[in-house]
C-alpha cells in the first residue's frame, strides 16, 4: 500500500488552477470539433492520400499530435478513443494507398502497418500518436503487437527489413522502414512522391507546382549510411522495454546510443552526420564527417526564390540520448551533448564588432553564423542534470525563469497565450476552403488545436513533449478511482520549483463538495523515487516511486518532495498493477 497524504486545509481556488482546468476543457472541445470535420468514422483523414516528404502518411496522423498527452494529463476518454481510431484508420488508409512512380510504395505506402521507407524526421512524425499511447493504455493488444513488430525492424530481428547492422552498430541508411534501408542515391521522386494535378492543391511548403516540389528535393540524394536522426528509432525500443520489461530492448537502445557517444568522442566532441556502411565516420560521403542529406553541411536552394536553406537535423539525435539517460541515469549522455554545444560555440568569431556563433559546417569550415550561441538541446541537458553550468546555456527561457522564481506571471500569461492559439486555430478550421478532394494530409496540421506544452510544464514539471519521443517529467498522475492516468476531475497542479534533489508543487481540489484522490508518481515511467513529502511543516517518509494524496472538498496545499532521480527502471506499469 502506498504512502497516503491527507490534505484538509481549504484553499481559495487560485487563478492558475481555474484556468488550467478550463484550458483542458477548451482544448478538448476544439479537438472534438476538429476530428468531426477532418476524420471519418473509420479514422481515415478526409484528404487525397499521397506519398511524400512534403505531405504523406506521416502528416495524416501528425494532425493528432498532443492528443494522447492531453488524455494522459486527465482529459476525457473520448480523446483516447479518437487517437486509437485514427491510429488504426490511417494505417489502413495508407496501406490501401499506392504510388504509381515511387518504387518502394507501389504495393502500399505502409507495409506491416509501418512506413515502407523514409527518414526519421518523417517517420517520427508518423509516430506522433503512437509514441504516447503507452502512457495511456500500454496493455492494448494492438499497441503491444505493433510495438514489438516495429521495434524488430530496427533491432535486426526482421529479415525483410535489414535496417540495422549489429556488427557496426549502425542503422544502414537515412531512408529506412518496413521495406528495409535505401542503399542507393535517393531521387527527388523518392522524396516528392508521384506527380500531382496542377492548381488543385494548396502546397504548404511554398512550392507552386510539382516541378518545384521536385526541385525542393533535388539535392536530397546522399542517404546511404547512418545519421544521428536515426536515434529517434530508439523511442520504439524504449517504449518496448517500458511495456514489457524485456532486457533486449533496453540493451539495444543503450548499445546503439553508446555507438554515437563514441563517434562524437572520435570527432572532436561533435556528432558526425554520416557513418559509412563500414562503420567509419563519413564513410559514405568521401570521408566527410559533416556530409550527407540533413548533415552539418546540408544547405540547399529554395526553388521558388533562390534563397539558401540550412537543413541540418543532427539535433533529432537527442531523442536517443534522452532515452538512454532515462534507462541508466548515466551522466555521459548529457555530457556528450553539452560537450558538442561547447565545441561548436568555441568556433565563434567577431563579425562587424559582434560575436557570432556557427550552426553549419562545410568544405570551407564553419558557417551560417548568428548572434546567439548554439544551444540546441541545452534545455534538455539542463533538465537532465539540474546543474548550474547547464542552466547557464539556457538563455531567457520563460518556463525556466518561472522555476527560478524570476517570472511569477508565466503560468497565467502562457495559458492566456494558449487560449489565443486555440481560438486562432479553430478560426482556421471554420474558414478552411479545402474539401476532401482538394486537401492534402498536411493542410490541416497548422489547425491542430491540441496546445499541451504549457499544461505539461505546469502539471508534470517537464519540457514540452516532442512528437514520438519519450517524455521527460518530474511527476506523473493517476486517478485511483477511475483506474486511469491523469488528474481526476477538478484537481489542478502547478509544479513551482525543480531542483536536483527535490521539487515543489501545489495541488488543489476545485470541487467544494466532493473529495478527490490523486496518485503522484515520480516521472512518467516511475523512474524517480519519491523519498519524502513535506506538507505544512510535517515530513512524511515515502521511499517509493509514488504516493497518494487525499484532497478534502476545496482543499489544497503546497508540498515539497525530495527525490532520487533516475533511481528506477522505466515502466508503463500503473501503481495498482
């Protein structure tokens, strides 16, 4: 039986608490309207299904990004129902949809319910819903089956899809999937998809016609070999371990991520953007560590205006480092990323009297300088370590400033902004001129009303979730009466302080006539141990990854929880399992 804390002291409903519950209600109502307009009763997106890097099956399900998180925070069951229906529906829709010209999707854009072949920037988008479903209902049979099947694609267990080379610890191409890796030069057709009817569709990426779509991707050729963005695939292995507890998934995530740690160490602290099929740095790009599509030197020309576009997706690799850190708590993972940040910024130079910092690296060295230090991933590193040296790399981040006690208005102002975002997006829904036969899968992505980042920060004490990646949070919640994840009705939470060994949060029951119980867990996967809880000066021993709070009608409190972070193996298991 878990430790129980009873809170009897009345608390006048704080403005943040009322606004938090109202924002959840407002976002949910907007999601219901969005789904009713754009999905049918099979879960198919009402659009013209295409294959492509601009629009495709990944964008279809990406329309529901954030919806599982909203449910897991305490949103109603219908959110999970819609997520499951759309997950199943879009899989069927894009298994039926076939290309004519693109070779690897002529028998279906999905095979084994997974994208046939694409990069993990886009595969990650296709996991936007699935990547969070384990936090909602990890025992669902379809979820378990798919998780095992899709993890097998990247662990060398599926002979039809030899994406992974265990000897060299590489994913063999930037382009991978259920049909295996692409081991040739990619073409613009592979990326852009089959031709489209001119003037029928509104193209979101600025292209005005199909030729410009092809021109967009004309330089996206060097896909052979490994790239840090493939580390996003470790989210499948992480979730499989959290769902099953089977060591093989944990071992693969750690082993593959460790390979990238070693590559950074061998490359002056910077993750290379190409690993050859023989395991050598730059081995598929004439020895250039910065080579390859989406690499450090990947700068292309925008076809419609001739401007340069710098498209480096090495930053996506932080997903694997986060997954490995959740599994081990080993400081080498944040250390590798902080070392890279510092190594890049060490190449700053003074331009016109101002210190400027690079973002890209090519044949002539560092380029694409800007006035702010390179800080991609700095927030993640600080959140993992909670060390001052890492805090100094996170510039004027409003949420971190709030946690530091220097931005007390942040919760109210951030939620007010989110209300405006929902209003603006629903205005786009209401004024959308497209019809199902003139709509592409990505047209509705900007209309998705599920603005959950602020809610996640406030309630869970973690950075806003990103697509398919594992979430990082200090707290997670369960409703013991309904036997489900999330806050019970009328309960609101605000995480006010985060430190390396403790955290402060306020809980309040807005219902003035009925009591509420909520289970507070250390981390979304129970990875943190809650050592003690202090309420009204009274310290209570917990020594577990969770405890129960009983809130009398209208009662609330501010509590401090001492914690041993990353003390437990991550698991989707609920406290009552």
